[in-house]
C-alpha cells in the first residue's frame, strides 16, 4: 500500500470517528435537556430521592458527553494533521 493510500485510509477512518463522536455529543445533549426538564419538575414537587437520582443521571450524562467532546476534538486535530500530510505528499509527487 502506498504512503498516499495509507494516509487517505487513516483520514477516512478519522473522519468517520469524528462524525460518530459529534452525533453522540448531540444525542447526549438532547438527553441532558430532557433529564434537566424532569429534574426541574421533580424539584418543584420536593421529592428529594427522585431529585437525587435524576441529578446523578445528569452528572453521568454530562461526564460521558465531555469525554465524547474531547475525543471529537482529538479526532479533529488528527484530521487536520492528516489533511496536511496528504497535501504534502501530493505536492512532493508533483515536484518529481
């Protein structure tokens, strides 16, 4: 496999992982909104046990969302680096 093909394969894989991570961040953000609404409803009723459970779920969702966000940010940086490598390989090939 040539260097160019290998880099393109890595780039496509990184882009796929980035898109999936972004989809997960959006999906989890919607879940956070729904659970937050539920939390405010329970907060008005004064049910402390349910409020605690919902608050715990919110914390977990927020942590998972942050991890996906960090993963997406790393993949975005990797994509930029790989795109630069592709351009370098193309420009090097044209000079020869």
